[in-house]
């Protein structure tokens, strides 16, 4: 999975994009208040293997410190709440994703990448 940012920013929100083998997925993340929308984001490994084509999501994000942006994605039609942490260290970025409940793993492997 590749993490990226769309070059779009709405009032008090930012559009986050992820790309994987299923395509490009978008989540609008509220910066000062949660944003509700829909997404096709892949989550089956953290969500008991459920993979609907479209999911309702409420997403918010905040800067924990100068290098760390933390997002919360609440999938409102299920029990799942994902925490996504993006940590920037020079030209590198770490992308970590975890979930509040699952019968298997609670965390995906952390991805490392370089900023373009």
C-alpha cells in the first residue's frame, strides 16, 4: 500500500489518498472537527476480513508533535476504529495503521517510504 496526499484541501479538512492493488482510495480527514464521508479503503486484514465496496467513515486528524500526524478513521456501520500514524523523519515517512478490535492482528506492518 502506498500512502499519499491528494493536492486538495477543503475548508478545515484534507483529502488523504491511499493506493493499493484494489485501486486509489480517498478519505477526507477533518482537521478541527471530524468529517463524515465514504471510502473504498482496504481494511479487511484489520476488520475480520470484511471488505465492503463502500464504507461510511468519520475521520479526524491532529498533529501530535512537529513530525507526527495521527488520524482516527471510525467506520460507522461497524465496530472498527482505525488509528493511522504518519511520522516524518527528514525525507522519510513511516505509515502505521492499527484497529481497536479484531480476532487476528491489531496492527498492520509499518510501511516506510521516501518523500518525493
